[in-house]
């Protein structure tokens, strides 16, 4: 079987990881790399002399019989580049966030459908074995009813001159939260501050309220001395910490909690029953999440399947980012989430089987 | 010199710690303990046979020539008990929070002033050597300008059937924040959820906005699998983590950060200059904070001094708790902080030298 | 029922902990404390005004109708004091090491038997709930066959001017090892060095070889920047780390290991089969080990039972310390362990049911 | 300037890392790879289609005008392969251990000298920035006189069917110790046990005694549930922990210790003065140690320099491994180290400037 011919657009921070994977996958041939910066292309050539270079213009890809492209350019260019690639018949894997507005995101979703192409967003964490194990635990009922989720993603990070920390870091946690809970939030609130650059928040706190009284909270910072990537899921039966910085124990399940028990003899008074049990760190076979993602992209192309992180998935994340941005500008109160798009007459937030 | 005669009211969760300290201090004699529960008083008698027991009624203290009382009863009883003790001429050390309303707190402040008695609130962390070291670092300018502070105080904690987690845990972090920054916040916002008992939040997130664009955020939970007590202070020069759960390295100073540098040749564009330096954990001589607090109470009585954590200090904390409670009930938007009380014609929030 | 009258000899480093426990136990009355140092006795009086003080001479105890004494004096005094107490009809709990020679230890064992008194050694770790949980795991076969045990006990510790680090720290690990394995080692080897004081080793490494090819190794140091108290037990099925410095996860069971599989087709060649499974930290209800120990002492007196850590137990530990000391002086080679004493005609090293 | 033509022999566990580095270095061209296993060579071809493949026989390299080879084959093949490459005029970088006997190691040293070729051993840790920082601290006197060094290198590791854990893991720690102390040990003692395969120790403890009463101890295991790579250096002024598993704080300097002070008024009695100061983790700019090593090899070839880890360095490590092996076979006593080789009439253990 001939290998899929892949082109890569953008060889900045994340591009090299994508390219390495498509070079190593047996089903794909990395045909060429496009970037505005000649120095970066020189690096490509040294490492991979077999790859074609396209300086300045990725449009050279359109006449070479490619099957697909992977786009890892700055987010404000996503809409334009991805649209053009889809219209030229290419399947597209694009980095997060899909776009900077939900209307642009919807436009890409519709363009992909019109041209019958795969549109996939690089929400890597949904391909992370630890996140998958966590999802299974929740779905199996082992944790009981989910009560709240706390997510922390901070470090002394790479500052972005234009996009704030919510647009940069929150896509990861939002895609994880939607994946775990399988539903959209009803409202979003955000607080933040700009320490280093006026007008570009580098520290933010975002609260999401989901149906069934489930609260989620994200702490996001480019300005923190330690690197923390930690999600705490509290259920009525058990609690879980997923710590992505840990090597051996990424997930720990704590069999502990508390229950309020109404006294029978007094009106409205409670006792609290605590339980403390074992802590279990299940063995999770590691596979590089990006590799799983790239293989999934290939599989969706070859088998005409809808990706787990398809355009709607990307759209949902962008809608929440927009709502957070609005709350941030308005003092941080809760903004009821108003979905702007629909899919096949259904509310896009009702997750459907692919 | 005769020793101060001290009475203790309340031998529940915290009372035993206070009592142990006043028994060990050479300047004080723990005369008696009052509690509603006879079983608790029996425990006192076994350990300290020399101490008098007062079942049901602490008013027995008023005719025994005591100098002072320490009050560790449930918060809703503070106003009544403390007021009565002050009016009977006793100096009072009372656990946090001082009261449940700022008007009650102000009443206690004024009662203490009227009777010329010491009123001190048990904001223990202001007597913690690590907090003091952190305060000195900030005041010395070593950290540069403070940009934001993140505080986390979570564990599988003791649930309270009536007071929510903000009233229970936030007094610690609020007193630390006011101590470190030396000023009141301009606005307060809070989000929370009730997982175990309807109507009593067990998880909450509180944002404080201080003058000079300094943001502080508190994460508070009784429902978390790990015990975290961690404050991150980010300054323009250095960053600090104060981890109260650590034994040997409670404070770590990170000489790292980032600066935005305006390009000279392009309009409005920035470069980011990162610096990375040593991490230093200064040696801090440990002394039990509660012991420092108890000694300070004795010293204030003997030398007619105003305590570091005086009634005004307690009042300021209660005012912020009230503002957080209002925001919590109103969807979590920012509430401009409106001070309800004044001291000697001055805004109480302007901290004054004692 | 009248309470047991207890006397305490020695109020230095460890004595206060013993005394606090016997004051809190309902079955005992701490009658008096003897110490050579008047300042220490003053501290006793301040905390426990009900307790009698015996300056200089513990022999005052002998005419006061005491039931038992707890001895926490320097090790070189143990033999003389314990012997005298036993001869005066008192039950004795003595700190580790029981004595400085195995002949002295045997003498105490025999004296206790002659006078029908309980002789118990304060090997606290055998009363530690984590050690007990570990013992149960081993005995249940969950770990498979024990292959080796590594023990580390280091910190910047209290130096002793006369006894080296083996005599000071190893009693803990030796008593744990004998308890876990239920047998004596066949040989002992020790290496060490004296960094601070000539002739008194402050750093040592001790190897014990047990039957069935089980090796145990101890790393002991008073001169280490971190405090480590960690025992690794490697079995053919699972591995365990017992970390006594941890709060929440003192014991972790790792379901992982490796097996050598002989190739069927080649002569003498092996494949290695690795398995990786969950990590489980079982919930262990904490109870202060010293409190468990003190209660056990009381129970043995009241019910005429032989203590878990009886004189023979103390003797076995002293014999291994002696063997380690000999190896240390002779270049660290293995010394076949030669038992010097017997019990009822049986080899003392064969553990017998009490 | 033309690039150095490099050949690689062995594409097993470590080979791929070497090859990646020589492909990325601008001064070198990775000409070809030789391996016995065709499947491995296929992997090379997929990743690096520009590289020539040599199945079965690396002797094909000898007629292609190569400058140098890197050898990452099993240790028992090192002597034969390296010798043949040196005799064919190639510079050689070979993985550790250099050989399995000191006489073979000496033979390679002499062969390299005879042919005027660079012979370098891949003792990577000597090129590790953290080890270099530690070496500088020691040499500067900041730590005072070195008193002892404890090294731990354990994990559930890759078992070797023929070489024991000392030959596999100890070369790292021995090369670090010799580098840090700048001298050879006077004696070596080793204890070990074989848990998984009869006759091949998978757990071992090695003691080295250096001049000036400096003791070093290594704990080595393929059979441990956690991965530990930790070296503790205790000096008379300060102590250091180098933890290679840590990301951000690989080196921590503890300004603490203890001094014995002789009483002036009593004969032979000591007081102990403890000091406790800051803990500092110096910033160390990370560079992949293997990359530093590969660049050093290139530089030594181009500038006719003697490598830091030259053949003598490799020989010294092999001599200590041999001594450890002898002690292991003889019950673990100390073996006075008897150097078997000399260099230019000088004792090879006296380190000389290159």
C-alpha cells in the first residue's frame, strides 16, 4: 500500500515533534516542510535530507499530490491556512486552538464537511493514556458522582505577545474536562491579571459550571516558579489526582471521602462520616500521546472516520475560550454560556457518537 | 512576680493546644478550664490534675481573680462570650474568625477599648517564623514589586455543619495576605460549590484585588485527597513558594522571572527576557507559632501593648469574609470592597503603627 | 482496680516521651522520676506537679511500693540499673540497646527469669503499625519469597561521644529485620568511617546474610543532609517501600518484578520477563508506636505474658551489634555469626512462640 | 572544512543515542551503521535514509575513508573490535566498560598510543553539567574537606545475562568518584547477591577507601521499585546531594554540619557544635551530557588532544571493577588495591594533566 504523503506547515515550537512522528510512522511519508524562516528549514534539511523544503509559501504543496497537511503555525493564521488546504482537497491536522473565534471555527467545520475532508485538532491530552484511564474510571462509576474538578497548569512559560494565557494553556484543560464530563458547561467565569505585558493576561483563574452542579476550576499561569500540571477529580466515592509531571504515578486513586448523615433525632442536623482507604496508582502503559494522535489522524483518513478531536471538538473549546474572555473583560462574573452554533439541527454541545 | 492567672473556655479541637502552651509558659498559671462537655473536662483532669474545672458555665471565672481568658468555642458564640469577658475586666485571646459579622467585630473592638483590655485574635500564621521571613523578604525589596499571590489550602478536612469553607479556612490566608501586603483589597470575588451538604460550600475559590494591580487568589477545600498549604508569591525580581507542609524547606526563593522588552525598531512589539538563577531555601529557626502567639498575648498584657493581631486585624479579616460571602451569593463577580467601619476617623484599612 | 505504680529513670532525650505516655495511660500512675540533673527534674515538676522527684538516686524507688520502672539512661548504665531494679522486684522496660555486651544481656535475661519479672526492651518499631502491616504482607506470601532488604537510616543526627552509629541507630533496623524475617543472620559484615571524632564511627554500612540466601544491608549515618528512614523489601512477586518519613503513604507495594526464563532451545541462556502492575499504598490506621509499646508493657505485667520485645529479643540484637563491631574492626569481611547463648537448651536464634 | 566521517558499530540500547548526536553535530557526517541484526538496520534506514548499512561486518568500514568509529556493542566484544579499528587507523569512542580485564584495557591504551589514535571511553557522567558543577564546588574548597561520599544507583533495570550489576552500573559511579576526588582508592570491598539468575549478582554494595580516610560507598541494584540516582557528598563545611532524577534541582548544597570541640576542662571529652544554614540549589545550564561527550570526541580528533575520559581513565575504572569482583568472590573483605599497570613509569593512579 502506498504511504500517505504528508506536508507540514510551521517548524517552530511544536512542529518538530509532529514532523518527527510522521517520519517515524510506517504509513506516512513526510514529503515536505514549509516555514517562513529559512534558518529553521536549514535545520530540517540537516536532520532529514530526504524532505523537500518550501520557503515562504506552503501553496507549493497544492500541486504535489499530497494527501494531508499538519499545521503548526501561530493561531491567528489557522483559519486562513486550514481553509485553503481543505479547499485544495487536503486532510488537515491543526494545532490548538482551532481558531480565535467560534465563527471561524464553524466555518472550518463546514468547509471540511463540504469538501469531505478530515479536520482534526491537536488536543493531545485526549490521546494521553493517563487521561484515557481517568475517563474510564469516571465512566465505570468507580469514583461515584463527580462533584468537582480542579486543574492547575502553571510554570515559567513561554510568553506570547498577543494571545493571553487562557488562549494558550486552557485549551488543554478544557478539552480534558469536556472529554471527562462529556458535556458543555452552562456558564464560565474568569479572573486574571497582566504582570509582564499590559493587556495580555499571564495569570488567570477560570471557573466552569457544568450540569448537575459540577464545578470545574482552572489555574493558569506563565509566571510560576514550579511546573505543575495537575488535575484533581473529586467523586462521591473516590478522589483522583492526575499529575502529568510525575513519571511513575501519573494517576493516584484515593479511596477516601466524607458523607453527610442526617441525624434521626434532631431536625436538620448532620453527622459526617469519613472513610479512609487505600491509595492505588494503576499501571498505565505509556505511549507518547502525540504518536497516538498522529496514528489516529492517519487512521481517520484511511478509514473515513471522524476523529475524536474533530472540528466540532475544536469549536466547543473555542466557544468556551470566548466566553472566558468575555467574563475576563467584565469583572469575572459568571456568563451563561450561549452556544453560537448548531450541528445538523442539534445543539452542538450534546456530544454525539461519531 | 506573680504569674498571670488564665482561664480557658472551650476544650474542643484547638483548645488543648492553647492550654498546653499556657501550662508550659513560666509567666502564666492556667487556673481553670470551662467546657459544656463533662467528658472533655475529665480528660483535662487526668492530664492536668492541678487545673480547676468549670462545667457548663464559664461565668464562674469572673469571681476568681483571673487576668485573662482564651476563647476556643464555636465562632457563633465568640461575640457573646468575648463581650462578657471583656466587660468583666478580662483580657481576651479568641480564636479566628473573631465574629461572624463585621458589626459584631467592631462592637468587640470598641468594648475592649472602652474597658482598656487587650483583645487579640488567634491568627496564628502571623506568628509563624516562615511567614515572618517571607514578610521580611517582601519588605526588603528582594522580590521586587509583588505581582500576584496564589494560596492553596486544601485537604480532606473537618466539615462544619454551619459555616462554609471560606469562613473556616480563609481567615488563615487572608490574615497572611494582609500581613504580607500591608493593605486591604479593593474588591473580592468568590465562587464555590456544596458537594456534601446543601447550602454549605465545601470548595471555594476567592479572588482579591489589591491596590497597584496586585491580584491574590485562594483555593479552599475540605474535599481534596492531599493536604496542601502552599503560598506562591511572584515578584518582578524573584518568586517564592512557602509550603507549610514541608519540614526542612518551608520557603524557597527562586531567582527567576521574565521581563518584556520593547523593541526599539518596531512599534509596540515586545521581546521577553528570561532569567534563571539559584534556588535558595533560607534557614528558618523553627518555633511553634502558637507558642509565639501565646507569649505575645502575655507580653501585650504585661506591657500594655497593642497585639499584632488585635481587634482591628480581626475586623479586617471578617470584612473580607463578608464581602466574599456576598460575591458567592451573587454569582462570583467582583464586589468592590466597601469598608463598614472606621477607627478614630481613619479608614480602618489603612494600617497604622501600633 | 488499682493502677500500676510506675517509676521513670532518666529524663533526657527519650524519657519525656515515655513519661508522657505513662501519665496518659489510664492503667498506670506515674509515681516518680529519677535523674541526676536537677534542672531536668524542675521541668518535670512544672509540667507534672503531681509527680515525685528523685534527685541523684533511683534507689528511693525501692521502698515506695512501685510495680515497674522504665529506664531511659545512657546504654552503658543499663546493665547495672536494670539488674538492681529486677532484683528489687520491679518489672522493667529499658531503652535500646539492652546492654553493650551479649553476656550482660544474657545476665539480665536470667535475672529477670530468676525473679519472675517482666523484662522488655524498647524496640519501638516492632510496635509501629506500618512495620506490622509489612510483617503481615510478608507472612501472607503476597510478596513471594523475600530476596533482599535494604534499610537506610540517616540524618544530621545527635552525635554520641562514646557509642558509634551502629550501636545507636542499627538496633532499630536489626529489630525490624529480625521481626520481618523471623530468623537470625548467618553472618555479619560492617564497614564504617569516623568523620567527626576519631575512633567513633559516624557513618557505617552493615551487611547481614540470612538463611535462604536473603541479604540485608543497612546504611547508617549521623552525617547526612536529609533525613531518610526507608526500608525496601524485594520479594519474588512484589516489592515494598516502607518510608517512615512519609505521612500519608508510609508503605507502598509495587506489583513489579522480573523473572529469568530458561530458553528451551539453547543451553543455559535466559530471557527476562518483566511485569509492571499497580502501586498500592494500603491504608494504615496510625497509632503512636510508643503508646502501643507502653500498653503492651502494662498488659504483659497484668497478664503475666512474655513481651514481643523480651530480653531474648534484646539479646539477639546485641549479639548482632557485637558481630558488626568485630567485622568493623577487622576490615569489613563477613563474620560467621556465632551465637554465644542458648535458651532452654535451644539455639536462641530459633524464634519460639512466647 | 570537510566533515569527519563517522561509523557506528552497534545499534542496540545506547547506539541510537550516539548516532542521533553524530547526525546532529555540524562537524560530523554519520557515514554508516553496522549491526548484526537486520531488523535494527531497517530502523536506521527508515529514520536516516542517507546512512549506509553494514550487515554483519563492520570491517566494511575500513575501506571507506572513515575518520572514526563509535562502538556500542556488548562489553565482551570491546577489546577485539576496538583493537581492530585502532589498527586500521580509526579514532575510537567506546562505551563503558572499556574492557572486561585490566590487561585488555592496557592493551587498548597501548595500541592507541602506538597508532597515534584517539581512544575515548563513554563515561558520560564526566560530561554532565551537574557533575562538573559538583567538581568545581569540591575543588574550590566550598565544601571543606571531603569526608565521605554515598552513591545510589538502583531501579528495576535491564538485566544482563552475563555481566553482573557491578560491571553494568558501577562504571558510572566509579568514574564520577575518581573525577571528583582526583585519586584512586586504596582498597575495595564488595558484597552482593543473585536474586534472579544464579551466579550473576543483581544487587551489590561496594565500599572504596580513598587516601586521607575518605570512604565512598555504592549501592547498586537492578531490582528496586524506584529509580534512584543520587550521590551525597559530605564535606567538613557543607554537604551536597546530587540527584540526577530531579529536573530542576539536580544539586542541593546544604550549609550544615557538626564539629567536635574538645572541652578544655576535662580530659578527652567532646562537645558537638551543630550549624544549620541555607540550602542552595545553584542554577546549572542543562546540556545533554552525551552531546557534550560527542563534541569533545570531535574536538580531541581535530585538535590532537587527549580526552578527559581517555584510555587510562577507562583502565582505572576497569581495575576497580576487577578489585570489586575479587572481593565479592572472597566474602566482601577489603582488598588492598594493587595497580597492575603503569604509564610512562608513573603510577597510573596519579592523575596527570593531559
